[in-house]
């Protein structure tokens, strides 16, 4: 019997890259997707394919899934961060965040569902965030984009149970080792309103702090693995020491 196949979005770094590595180590066939594919990020393996994918582009999604063939598991991990006060966020950046984090997840899910439904099987795991459980400042738009995915996921699970398709959420905590802070700062640029500048710098310092419990990319990879391989896992699976503490509070 051939190894099952997982397709993971957003594998160029962080959670997606580590999740792809974890599934490879477990003997799975892995389709690691990236907006700008890099072949040297993961170990060379006949079970690995690196494909181009932009979840905001319908044609890119179609090309990727055509090339991928049969998929057993979809992990929607691709996303962008934004750490800024709502007052100063350009509308274009709000749309970009929702296009990737929310609409991109929905588009990927819609594209994969026909083959899952016809085979009456499959697993979808959506990676969101623990900030949807406990709010943090400067993350209003990011939190909204991820909370929307939570709502879609929990409703979708009810729709798909009749086809034996499982749907789960993985909620990571704060992860200084990823590029979230760097990407979030880049999204905001220099448009931060002056009255918020000192506050934002204090929050950024907290995001980079490694002296308190944090989430490691390996925590997320292990949570995704449990969501995929253990049907008894709950709908929401916290990933990382800080995320677990939030979930238990």
C-alpha cells in the first residue's frame, strides 16, 4: 500500500516547513507548496514534491492541485501577519490579510473538497492562532482573519461528517523563531500613527521575548500530526506551551 499524501501550504519557513519535514520523517508523501518554490529547504526525497502555490490566485490553486494528483490530507497553513493599531492600517493591507488568511483557506478547501467527497474520506487541518482565544493588542485585523477561519472550520466539520471527512483546527501561540514579527512589521511599513509608536515598540519587544513560554515550529508540526492521525482529537488543538496554557485558562 502506498504512503498517504499530504499537501501543506506556506512551506517556505516556520510552521509549514517544519510540518512538511515532520510528515516526511514519518514516511508520508509530502507536497510542500510555496509562493516562490525553493527546492533546497527540505531533505531530498522521492516522497517530496515542491510546488508553486499562491492561495490568493485561483489559477495557481488549480495548477497546483492538477499537478498534485490525489491528496489525502490538506493542511492550510499559508498566512501573513500584521501587528499594528487599527487606526493606521491601510485598507489595502486589510484586504491582503483577509485574501490570504481567510479567503485563501476557503479557496483551497473548496478546491480539494470534490475529490475528498467522492472518495468519502480525507482530513483538512486549518492552522489559525491562539489570539482567537485570548486577544492581544495591535492584532485586530490578524485576529479577525483567523477567527473567521475558526468559524468556517467548525461549521464545515458539521457539513462534511456525512462524507467521513474530518476537519480540525490547530492554534499556535507566540513563536519568536518564525518570521511573524518581521513580516508583520513589513506589512505595516512607516504608516504607524505617531501616538502609537512607543506602544507598538513595546509590543514588538514582547513578541520577540523568549524568556516566557512560547510556541516552537515543532510544536505545531506535532499538533498537525495528531490532528491528522488521531480521529479522537478535539476540534481545537493548541500548539505550544503558551497556547496550551491559554486553552486551559
